[in-house]
C-alpha cells in the first residue's frame, strides 16, 4: 500500500495565483484532513471530511476550499495565494473516529512570493 | 489560544537523562494520540490512549491519559539521540464533531 500520497512536494506561487494540492489515500479510510504547519509549530486543521460528499471547516479555513467526490481523493484548493499561506501542508487520513489514528502524507512545501 | 497546550515548547538534554512532556486542555477528549515528527516528514503515530487513567508503555516511552481525559503526559527514560524530534499530542474532542486537533508541539533535542 502507498498510504497517503501528496503532490506536488514543493511549489512556488506568485501572489494571486491559484493551485490545487492533491491528496490520495489507498487505505479505504473514511476520514481525511488537511493541516498546515508553520516553521517550528504544531499543525492547524484547515478542513476535514468524514466521507465522500461531506466536508467541514477546521480551525483555519479562510483562503482555502476542498471537495471530496470519492473516498480516495481530498484535494485542497488555494484560489488567491497570499504570503500568509506560505507553509507546509499535510494531508492525513484515518478510519476509526473514537480512537483516531491518523496517517500522514509527506507534505507539500508551498512558498508564496 | 490552542485547545491543546504542550509544555515545554523546547527541551535540550544530554543522552541518558529522563524527561516528561505535557499536553493539557480544559476540554474533555474522546481519545488522545502522541505523534513524533522528524524534519521533512509527516507525523508518525506513537500511541493512542482512550480510557481515563490509562498508562501505555512503548519501550522507554510511557504515556499517561489523565483521569478526567483532559490531559496527557509522555515520559522518556534514558533519552537517546535517536529520540530527537518534534513530539505532538492530538485529540478528538468529546461531543464536538470529528475534528482531530493538535497541540503546538515539543521540540526535543538529545545531545550525545
């Protein structure tokens, strides 16, 4: 199993540009999450999904959008990139809610200039 | 203000020393996890605790979930340089949806 796969690994965006961060998992997990991690800090939840067609805002959703059309895929969309969105983005998935054990991708390092 | 507050934020110790990292909240959690993250990688799960008062051991690491399920601790005995990394606690709030929220992390450096 590949687990959680994120693409791209690195990206530089200009202010105002848009992009989609891709996330795919092959573990048939129903829960998926997007986090951002600023240097030396913990993870802040952007959006999460408990199943196909269902998404919810996390702690820091402004400037981002998500969709969940399939169990496997959970893309994160940045519409108008801003320098404040420079961060490392992690996608994660899990199966059981009460004892959540999240599996993470390798991350996407995004720089907005 | 974070739901989960970790302390200390930074810890630098010598090989062989013991240490304890704390994860505190005013809220009750259904479950709580500890993760370890190395530079350039995603966090990797170390342990999950679900019962108040629960203690789990993983070799030299001991994890405890508070009786009231609002806090947790991670104790490392005889730390080794390989323990260096960012330690993160995370939890699912009881009666608050399905969000998995993380603490700010404790960055540990173990010097040889």
